[in-house]
C-alpha cells in the first residue's frame, strides 16, 4: 500500500501534472483563498466601528482605533519569544494552537491599525480631491520602491502564506536587522527597525492602497456605485487570470534578465509587481464593496457573520498568515524561479517535482520572514537570534519543527536546502 501511494505521488509530481496543479492553485487563490480574506477583513473592520468608541466623533474614533492598532508593535517581540518557548516542546498540538492563537491575535491588532490609518487618511488627505490621491500614491509607493519594500502592497489572490511554514513566527523588518537579546545595542537596533517597519513601511502601504482605491472611486463609473464595483471586480478577476496565465513566461523572462543583466532584475520585478498591485486594487475594491452591498449590510450583524466565515475558512485552510503576517516584504531578495513568480503554491507544495524535492522545502513567504539559527542552536550558544536576510528552511509538516528526531537523510536534505537557490513559493 505504501509503495502504491509513493508511486501515485511520483506520478502526480510529474512535469505535466505541475501545470494542472498550477491551474488548480490559481483557481483556489481567486475563488476560495481571496474571498476568505475578504470575509475576515470586512468582518473585523466593521466590528471596530461598532464596538470601539462608537459614541465619539468619527475623527476621535479613528485616532482611538489607530492607537489600539499601534499595539501591534508588540507582535514583533511576541513572535520570537513564542518561537523560543515552543522550542522546548515536542507537542505538535501545542505548537499549532500557540501559533494560530498568535496569528489571530496579531491579525486583530493589525486590522485595527489598517482601519485607523485608512480613515485618518480619508479625513485629512484624500478628502482634498483626486490630485491629492495621485500625490499620495506616488509619494507612498515611491518610498516603498526606494526602501525595496514595494512587495508589501501585494495581497491575495497573488499570495499564499501557509501557517505550517517553519518560519511562521519569524519577523522581517525593513533593514533586516539581526538581534541578540543579551546585547543591549542589538536589541535597540532591532527595536528601532521594528518601529520603522510597523509605523512607516506599513503606513506607506496603507496610504498606497487608500490612494489607489480612491482613484478608482473617482474614475470608474462614479455615478453608479453598483456598476462601478461590478466593473472593478470583473476587471480585477480578468487581470488576475491573465497574470496567472503569463506567470511562467514572466518567470522565464526574469531568469533571463537575472542571468544576463542582474542590475536590471530589481527594476523588472518592481514593474511586474506594480502591474500586480493594480490588479489587486481592482479586485479588492469590487469584492469588498459588493460584499457590503449583498452580504448583510448592517455593520454589527454583517461584521460578526463575515468574521465568523472568514475565520473558519482561514484557520481550516491553514492560511491565517494572510491576516496575521508581521513585518514587510523585501524586493529582489529571492532568485527568480523558472516556473513561478507569485507565491501562490498550495497544492504544488504537496505535489512537487523530483527536482524541487531534491532542492528542498526552502520557500520564503511574501512577507520574507526567516530565522538564521534554529531555537535549539540558539539555546546551546546562549543567544536568541532573529534575522531577515538569509534563506528559510520551511517545511509543510510541522512535526519536525517540534522536536521529533530526523534521519541522517533528512538532515542531509535540509543541509543541501540551506545552500540551494531560494525560489518564490
């Protein structure tokens, strides 16, 4: 029986089957994973308006929500602490419960910061008209490009973050600071980097999004709200399908550019993700507003219903990292894979080609989280290190992470993985 299953796995891992899995992953990303995120975000977004300072003036409420969301900075320190503590247990159940609880809690705080900054931008910036929206988009996205963090603006359906990643509790900061918790200067640098990432990079990301959607409000059938959103979601889905269909071609072009003109690679990647950001803005605007129109308009009831549906879907699909990612993405960090440029591998994570299996389970998430040393190694050296500049040793099965023994063959495989080129997920 075991031999038959292995032969079946090898068959399904063939090159021809990879194209089928790619199509399946793209379909799931558009029609299942992305709606799950919309349900969750719309639910928690509405509930903040219902329960946090509802009797205050709108401006005061927005600042209160922003202040509550600012507490998400604690996630940059809670994640490595939790990772360190989990290194002492071999229980897979404990690890799953602890990591999902952290991801959910951080998602709640992160969404508060999004709503607060979003509404403050509405009041003080975007209310001045579309020229200010253009300026806001150019300035905010320009900062992200200069700091090489523009990929932070990319969300589902162009992103799949599995909660089973080994680096799910790792944090990526803008300047990829390494920290040793017993060295005061190192802690200070990491703290400053975390603060900059959370309150500048994330704020620029939110302003980019708000400016982009405000421009769509102005120019896409502004006199007919329903038609405007139907056109938006239709155009967004179409653009997403086209980009997924061209993904292999885009990847091969990227490999060619990286091989012959390495200096041009970052420009190419930024251009691809800028177009992707446009597609994501369209599909999110349309889907969100249609959700508000047709799935229980009342903020309280609709909020709880959407939050419940989104939470169940994200947790059951092991995709809570969608909403609970901590840190930012870093442009040009990974080598371009020949078969994929968007981190959307879900089924392909389980049915990989023999070559992919040989080169390991090294697959960074869009948020570029990573750990330089394992928790066990850090304990032995008397340090506790978090980094954001090296390869990820990511596995789908969490059993090995929790301390189960590894065979020599597995250790060798992971050793090879650490030195192999990193590809997009």
